[in-house]
C-alpha cells in the first residue's frame, strides 16, 4: 500500500473488479418461450431464496416468442400478460428492466 493511501478506498476498488462483480450476478438463458415462462414463474421463489437481489433484467421478453412453439396469437398474448403480471408484482420491491427487441427489414 502506498503511504497516505486510504485503505477503505483500496478495499472498494478491489470489490469493483469485474470477476468480483459477476460473482453476484445470476443468469438464466432462455432459448424459447417455454423456458422464459418457466423462469419467470420460478422468479418469485428465487427472489425469496436470494434476498440480496437488487435488480431483475429481462433481455429480451419478445425474442423467445419469435422462434417458439406458441402458434396462436391468443396463446402468445396470454403468456406475455402472465409474464407482465409477475414482473409487475416483483417490481413492487425490486427494480425490473425489460427490453423488447424489435427489428425491421428495410427494402431498398
């Protein structure tokens, strides 16, 4: 340690290392809408089991539905509404960030 260096600052800097930050990150990868629905349903119990969770991020809520097996628009809408309801309930106590990937194919 350098003379005059603040030990508290050195400890805070060490805690900001990327690997230390990532140790506290939980990731659930969902490749289709059924996996996303299952993870969201399990999320409330997961948050109760891990009370130090400070942020929930869903990236992207729409992507799994583009390549999945829910054929009818009514099924997709119902599933998205259930996901939305669960995330709104969780957002009462924890910030929730949801992205929605949209693409547009432009023709020249």
